[in-house]
């Protein structure tokens, strides 16, 4: 007969951890996407040579493991800058830049995939560069880039499990705390996985819905 | 009036326009014929300011297209251009394709822009397709939508760049009929085309381009029946 020491208070504790995971992911994906759009557009406008310094910095965020970025950023903020910033802020800053590094490439690819002839048609109608971007390029690039962006957002959500190293108690850390106390690792990890699925599934479905709707255009 | 004066244009080492001179009066229809790579399409994109030129001048109603002080976005509002590939905006309905530029560029209100768009779409025979997305239209319908989109800006001049070249043969007729209708209404047009019968029927003058030079220009009867330049004779013999 299955027996567990897990109480409703423990489930609420896990739900709070899930809430923190959602918060960190939402903030990071939001800021990272905005930065990614700005960098992606600038990359297309300035060309690879003028944009090289930014590309170099973004490459660092893409190449160095997130765990190392979080530990180093936390140490830099606390020990070098001597700032008293919460772990949540550090986590969101690092994850935002990490997201921006990937999102820049997604946006650049999406913009690049909009046919030059379509853009030329827009400009031939008297549209300015900004109007061309606003009404033609970005809406089309969004449709092209959406599947990759959904993948990135889901990836960031799972990667946010690493922010425990800067003292943020998100879903996985909450689970580890309960495992230490209850000694039921498999059952608790199963529940933790179920929480991750519940968070991820609506986003994946929403992406699928948008793709289907846009494919009918 | 469009005045093209000694226009030169190169892409890298390749000189595609080698000193073109041409004046198109208001209400005139000039058709440009010639082989591939003769510079016909490049000339149209230069007139619209989509391509810079290396030497010479293009004036539209006295405004120099490539002058640094010229507001190209404003100038393009009076020069409509339709390309070989119709370049529909696939995320917008037919009606939205046509209303976008009048609303955002000319600042016309939604209702008025829709009335203009509906009128132009009916004009080209697409009055029943307002809420359809371009991907659901045939090539000929998409090309007619592109024509309506350009006309909705109320341009003074229309440039057509081989607008039937990418169409299946059975769809060519419907687009040519639309162009004929515009010509009969007095629209000033420069048409680059491979449709010789069309050029003969609608043009006031036909220009033959050969390797970046305007080898010959004249009335359709003269150019098709009594070509003066040996290259024109050779070209016409090859397409007959």
C-alpha cells in the first residue's frame, strides 16, 4: 500500500516554488525578448562588423554554462560592486541576458527570412523604414520565429532551476528541501515534474494555436 | 512628366544602364521591350528610387529622384510600381493589403481607405475577395491585387515590371486586360514586358533595350513593322 508523509502544506510549499519559477521565467523571457528584438534589429541594420562587440558579449552568454554565469554574477555584484541586490534580481538579470543572447539570433533569422522583394514592395508604396519594420517585417518575422521562441521560453523555464545557486527557492529547490525532510525522492520528483509540465503545457499549446491560426492566413 | 537624362547604373563591374535618355509625358504609355539583362527592370527601380544611379538624372515632375534633399518616401507616393513577383503581404487580407499604405503613409482614415481600396479592388475584378488572404488567390489575382494596392495611393505614374512573366499562360490575359483598362483611362505608364501583342496594342511608344542601351524608340507600328536598328530586327525576329 502506497503511503506518503506529504501534507497539503508541503504541496502549497511546492506551489510557491512553482510560482517563483514562473516569476523568474516571465521576467527573464520578457526582458530577454525585448532586448533580443532590439539587438536582432540592430544586427540586421548595422551589419556583422559594427555589431561585433555586442555579438562577442552575447556569445559569452551563450557559451558559458548558466550555472557559472549565475555564480560569477552573484559574486561580482556582492564582492566587487558591493551592492546589496537580492538573489531574485541577480537571477533575473543573468537569465534575461542569457535569453537575449539566444533571442537575438532568433529575431535576426526571422527578419532575414522575410523576402527582400516583400520589403521592396512596402518601400515602393512610400513606407518609411520604420513603417516597413512595424507593419511588414516584424509581423512576418514573428510568424517565422515563433516555434524557436517557444522552444527558448520553455528552455529558460527549465534552466531557471539553476537559480537556486543565488538563493532563490524555485520549484526544484523547494522539491530538494522536501526530499531532505521526507526522504521520498522519487515521489517528490514525480510531483515536481508534474508541476513543470503544468507550467509548460499551456505555453506550448498557445504556440501551437498561434501557428495554426497564422497558417490559415 | 518623367525625364531620364543620361542615366548610368552598374552592379559591381557590370554596367547595366549605359546612358539612357527618355522622356515620358503625362498620359503617355511607353512600353520597354528587350532581352534578359538589357537593363529594362533596373531602369524602373531607378525611376522609383529603389536603386541608386551612378551618373545622370531622373526627374519626376521636376523633382530629382536621386538628389540627397529629395524625400523619396513622399516621391514614391506618386510613382506606383508593380513587380514581376507580386509581393503580397501574406499576413494581411486583400483589403488590408490595399488599405495599409493609404492609412499609414497618407494618413487616411480607416473607413475612407477601405472605400478607396474596395473601389480599386472592384476595378481590377477582386471585389469579392476583400477578406481573403493572398495565399488563397491565384497568381493572376495576386498580381491584380498588387495593381490595386499601387493604385490605391492615387499615383500619377505607374511602372509595371514584367507583371505577367511569373504567371501561368492562362492567367496572363486577365492581368493584361487590367493594364489595358488603365491605359485607356489615361494613366501614365511605363511597362516592361515580353508581351509583344500587348505592347503593340496599348503603347504610344515602344522602346527597345539592348545591353543597357536604348537602341530604338518609336511608335508601335514603326518599331514592329519597320525597325531601324539591326538588334531590334534580330530581337523581333526571335520572338515572332
